[in-house]
C-alpha cells in the first residue's frame, strides 16, 4: 500500500504549488479550505493537476524537493506527460551547469 504522495496544484493566479503528503485527499481539502500552505491560501481556488504515489512519505518529500526546483516549462512537461520534452529540458539544465 502506498503511503506517500507528491502533488502539483494549479493556483487561481496561474502559478504552481508542489507539495507532498501521506493523505492526498485530506491535504487537498486543507488547501481548498484555506488551511493548507500560506502560498495556496492566498491563491484560492486550487486544482490538482498532477500527483505521483510513493511507498513512503520520505520518498515523496525527496521528489517534492526535486520538482520544486524545476522551471515552469519542466513542470508543465511533467504534468502533460511529455516525457521527450522533459528529457530535453533536463539536458538543457545539465549543459548550463557544466
């Protein structure tokens, strides 16, 4: 049974919020009611646009931190399932780091 989730929310102002939790349904309710993160509280309503399941919340938290550092374009490629585009964007970042 899965016990960790990473999720991406689309906020009312068009920005994305990335989080992790061990109870996705409850966390979404918290965000929608203004009891979630301060960031989303100011940008309601929010819409779940993507999530991944993990065996542990620690694994989900690790992935959350990874995705939080991504550009908007890279997050959108993930959300849209554009794996080829995601790979290209990852290569661009790697080249800039060299």
